[in-house]
C-alpha cells in the first residue's frame, strides 16, 4: 500500500517526497500541470543561508544546504556553491554590514567575509569597485530552477521510485484517500503542498491561518558585458527585507535613507536580487505586492526601476529578454505552517519567499514527525 500521497510537485512537494522515499516509503505525487509552473520555477533559485534570522530559519537553511548538495551529486543538477555578494552602496549600508560581521555573524556562526578597499577592487576585475563593500555569504547557493526542478523530479522517479501523476487535478482529499481526475488513490498519509492555492483543498483549515499572496515582477536579461557571474548578487536594500539584518539597530538608518531618497522602492517592496543562469543570462527582480489575489497587471514603471537598479549594481547595461510574475504564499502566522486538517491529512505551507532556502529541511522535519527518524 502507498504510504504517502502528496499534492503538488513544487519544491515543498518534492522535498517531502524525497524525505519519505529515502526512508523506503512508497510515495505518489500529483501535479495539476504537465510540469510545475508555480513559485518553484518562477524564482531566483537562490538558496540563501546568510539572510536567514538566527533560530529555526537559520537552522533549516543550513540543513537544506546539505540536502541541496546531496541532490546536486545524486540528481546531477547544476548548483553554484560560490556564495552570494551583498553590496553596500552607501555609508549606512556599509555600517550595517560591519555591525553584522562584528556581532551577529560571530555570535551565530554565519560563514561570511566583508570585502572592502583593495579586496573590492579585485572582485571580478574591478567590475564592482563603485560599491563601498561586499558581504560574501559563503554558504549561499544558487541554481537554475527551470532545470533543477525537472532534474529533481527525474531523480525521484528513476532512483527512488516515486510515482508522479502530472496533468492530474486533485479534487478532494480525506483521511486515507485522494480523489483526482486520474481516479481515487489510497494512502496512509496525505500532504497537500499546493503553494498559494488556498481554495481548492483544505480551504477551511488554511483560511484559519489568514494567509496572503505575494506577487513579484521579474525579468531575465543579458548583460552588455560578459561578466561570467558565478555568484548571486544582492544590495543593501535586502538588509531591510531579510531577518538576518532587518532587526539590527543599524538597519534603521538604511530604512530611513530608502524612505528619504527612494520612497518608491519601499512603496513597491523593491530590493534587487540578481541570479546568473547557466546560459550567461541574469534573472533580475523583484517587487512585492501583497493581497488575497494576484493581479495579472504588471507596472512598466516597476520594471524600469528594477532595470535601473540592476544596471547601477552591475556597472553595465542589460537587455531584457523575458518578463513574468512570480507568485507565492505569504504573511501567515509564521514563516511556514504544517497543519493537520484531519487524521492523516496535512498541509505544508510557506508564508515567505524562501521555500528553496528552507523547504528541503522543513520537509525532513515534517516527515520525521509522521514516521520518525530514518
């Protein structure tokens, strides 16, 4: 008999499938699309450790880093393990990074190095010397989600015996049973990992969390120069967004500077992220727009602001080749939830945009709670 039925083949669904299958459990995964099309393939592919706040999120990110490393070896997916660079563009941002390195980074063992002066001039042949400093987050990883997620699915199917049902809509779940367009299936446990779809399955249980949806504007672009970028890039704008920095006293000056000099960035939740693809292009974004539904209408002005930020950061022009919306579940009661809706029926939900960073370990924790250690 099948032991686990999973709805959703995004990173949370696949992570739960892996955690169960490696224990020798029989797993089936159902995905309504012919291939995953949600947050897990629309994102930057950044698995960040450095940005996570001390406590459970940092622990999960570190554990997830190890799981990604294992997947890279076993599934053959491309994983850049060079880390990230977070650029300080102003005195306030540099001061914040210095304070982080002198305090929290040492206290909680963040694997970071602050590059300043000559070290900044040497970085990428001086391409980024117009910045004041760069925080090298050495544990951060980066992958190309559009290729990594299919590679992970292939590995789970071929090596661990996970059965996938694509183009299959699950209409209803109940203890021990899933009802879908491909028929009904029985299993000991059912886990719903359906991303920001809060209405199709387990709607009443999910509604109690009062979750929202975050919509992002994102771009894929070619830089005018051959940067051969091997790191994910962020700027000091991210310091007021990520929990590792946002509550430090020095972050208040950075936030005040943003509100004074670029209030439009705050109003639209814009903080620059740049990820290199294996094909010489860059994924660039993003903005944040929260609500109960994701508006289909993108604002060209938001894209223009992001392009301007990217060109300032990179020190060169870019040519946009693709635009899209990222959409993910956001603003629940905690960074993530594992809700038991009925005996043997649970929902795994992310309430932030860091599913790639913490999802693999979060799933390991959930499967351990259901079946014990491997």
